C-alpha cells in the first residue's frame, strides 16, 4: 500500500501541498497504514551512503560471505614551520562504515596515520619535467605498499585537494580528474564524457614497448606517463570515480574566494564593507564589523561564514542556504543544487562584460558539475570533507614535529606518536577496569531529517531579578507591557476564550507589582549522541535581548534585540506561514515573552554606515494583544538582511 499510494501521488496525484493536507486529515494515514506523513517524505533521502556500495555486489558475488572493508584515503602536504621549508606529507586512512558523526571528530580517533611520504624536492635533478615525473613516481611507489592487506579492502574514496587529486589520478594540472573536459572549456556548462579506465589501463600496459610509445599512449589517454600508478592493479576500483569533491579548498577556498574578489572589483570595497557593518548579530553567523576587504590569510571557516550573507548584502534578498554542505540530501535538493549552478552559468557573463574576469576555465568551478554525481555515489559531502584531515595535521604532524630536536625528525615523530597512542590505549584500559568493564554504549541511529528536535533551555535564574516597568518601556521598548501581560494571564487561565473575551477580561486584571525578572537569552539545544563521553546537549541557536549598557571601562555597548520566529498556530505544514517574524524579543517572566512589531525606517538612509533601527509605537499599540506568547512558541532566530 505504501508504494501504490506513493506512486499515485507522484504520477497522478494532486499537488504536493494538497497531498500533505490529505494525509493531515485525521484517520487517513492510519487507515491506509502509510509510513510517511507528507509529500516531502516521498523524496529519496541521501545521507550517509557507505563509500564503495556500488562495488559490493561484485565482491559478494566473487567472495560469498567475505568481509568488505571500504577504506577512505586522504593525503595532504602541510607546513611544519612558519619560517623555513620544513614540510610533512601525512597519509590518513579511515573506514567507510564508521558513522560520519564519529569521523568528523578527531577526538574519537576515527582516522589513523598510515605514514609520512617523502618530501624531498629532488633539487639535484636539473630538468624540471624529469623532476616532476620522478616526484610523481615516488608518490605512487610509496602508496603502492599500503594497499595490500588481509581481508578484502576496497579503495572506496580519496579525500584531498586539487593538486593531490591530479597527483593521484596522474592527470595534468589544469584538467579535470573526473572527466575529459578540455582545459580551455572548463568554464562551460557542458557535461563531458567521464574518463575511460579501460583505455587508460591499456595505455599503461604499453610500458614494455619503450618510453616513447609509452609516453605517447599515456598522452592519448589523457594522463601523464607515471611508472605503475598504485591504483593500476586495485580490484573493483576506478580511481577516476573515487575522487570526491573538496568542499574546503574547492568551494570555500576556491569558488567563494574568487567570487569575493570579483564582487570587490564590481561593487567596490567600501560598499561591501559598509553593508557588512549593517548586518544584525546572529548566533550562527559571524559578523565582520570591520568589513571583508582587508582580511588577510582568510581561512576556509571564515569563507564559509562570508558565504552565508554575501548574496544578501549585494542584492537585498534573503540568502538561500549553501546546498552542497547539507548533512542530508533528497532528489529535490539535488535538483535545486543543479539549478543554482545552471543559473550561475547563465549569468556569469556579467563579470566578463565588466572586465573582472576574462574567462571561467577554473578546474574548481568545473568540478562543481560533478558534485551531484558523487553525492549519489558516496553520500553527502560531509562524509569526505578535507576539513577533518586538516585538523589532524595539528595532532599528527605539527605537534609531533615540535616534540623533536628538529634534526632527522620523521623517525622521532613516528616514535613520539607510537608512545602517545600506547598511553591513550592504556588510559582507556585503566578506565574500563575502574568502571567494571561496562558494556559499550549503544547509540541509536539518528532519524532522517535535516533539522532535529530542539529544546528550549533557560538559565536557572533571571539575568536581572527585578526591573521596573518604566525601565522596560525606556530600555527594552516594551511600551504596552502591562496590557500585554494582562492579556497573557487571561489567555493562559482561560485558553478557550475568544479574542474579544480576552480583551474585556484583561481590563479587570490588577497587577500588584511593579518589578519583573528579565531573561536576556534564550537557548535552543539538541542532543549530540556521538560526543565523546556520552550524549551531551549542543547549543544550535540562541536569541539575545539586551539593552544598551556601559562597561566598567565606560565603553558603550550597543543593545541587541534579535529577530525571532514565533508560532501563532495558524500556519500549515510547510513554508513560513506558520511563523511571524519579530525584531525584538523581550523575555519577562519565565514562561512569557513580550514581542514588539517592526516598522520600516522613517527616512532613507543617507550614509552606508547608518545602523539605526526603529519600532513603531502605533503598530505595537494596535497589535499589543498579539505581542504576548509563551516561550514554548518561540521556535528559532531569524536573520534579517536589509
């Protein structure tokens, strides 16, 4: 029945909203015994695909009952010293069947260090082309020794930045490691054929025919003449399909970095910086109050934060969320992602017309066209993000180097890491013995869904224990707090009263106090089951309500009144209709919130640095009955860009 109804809904049914409304009718879902409750749940969910899953069928057919171990390899050269040329080339490995929530946390030790690759620059070889070939051959020769193990390991995915991808696949720098796109056509939207592994392996088989024939065969196949690449004999592995998208270097440190430079040249640095200063605070967005034009050595995390608001400040519309870094995808979100890339290609010519960019033959931009394919193969991009291994550089390379005497450092580094690992293991053993060898904790798999259940969390005591009513009016903007509180009391005690009854009864409520406690912050928390040491609450959002104040050093701190989404109970299953947007949230008693209503500015802003905001007293007076709500109805913080 599940399949028949879903098939009817997709092929012959009414619209998505109508189908959701039908399932919301009491008794319909139970009568049909359906597992889904709305049309959104009919979409295919792509969350944590086990890397290498398409290859499992062939392995299980050849080796019935075999234990399949999908492995994820990552390599990246890192600098060990601020001054000088000391570098390390660590290679990390993890298993594809470890949950991504564990792999992304270095403290859970989901990755292991396989070893350090040679970092010699081969300066004794004067010919640059020969030197590059020898360095590539050394890399593949070293990687070859780690792929033969007991069991049935499958080379599932490779995680690395673009230079590492070119080195692993033996393609030339400036070309796509996945497809046969010509170098001068990387900026086009056209999808080119994927690289043919059989033709490339046939070219590698011509090694015994002589160096000239071998080099020509490799050139015709689109690769460099590498001597026995380490993936040449790997079973069930197509190296050109295991190269995963690199969100850190490709998206944040690549496309976003280039885009910011283009926008600076288009709009001017002063304009962008001024608009950055006008952004309101937000729990999940970092503000750059000094602008973004003078930033140096910008990290991937900072580019991530900039990408959250950059579109909103240049075209005055709400910024759509980044799609690639979603922790979960459906067929619908993948379609949105493809549409976003298509819209970029449709409008990118504006940068050429303005003289900002001559062309778009950028490998990192071209690789975005393959992101959807890799998400379907290996799951969402947070399964293979290079940010995880970048953090490992500190623990397994930089800290290890600092523990040496800086002479012949690699044997000392490996010995130091071995001793450190033994200490960790012994510490775990002692802890398990002291605890009486309890059973390992079991973590239930997270339910499908991008937004998990969040809980409201308040401090045990108020921020201000007793604030006078007149201070609420002057500092917090709660102009009609008394009448709003009276309506709330009547509505809370008589939930069945109509609006007119609440209005009439509130006039008889007498407030025998003139001070109320104030809470300046509301937190929204969710449980993280994969935290080391057991499940813990994680703060995912917060709402700040704080008037202007003077510090001990007599410095004036601006007030902060965040935007909130309040559920008034009249909306539907989807969309923003179930919420009302307010700019100020002024919590008073613990279960009550006073919410003023915004108004547009009285006059156009003449200066870019103007950050003024206003609250309409007339509108607030008219809607005072609507400005009282329980804190349980406050659902989230809204980031307004104007």
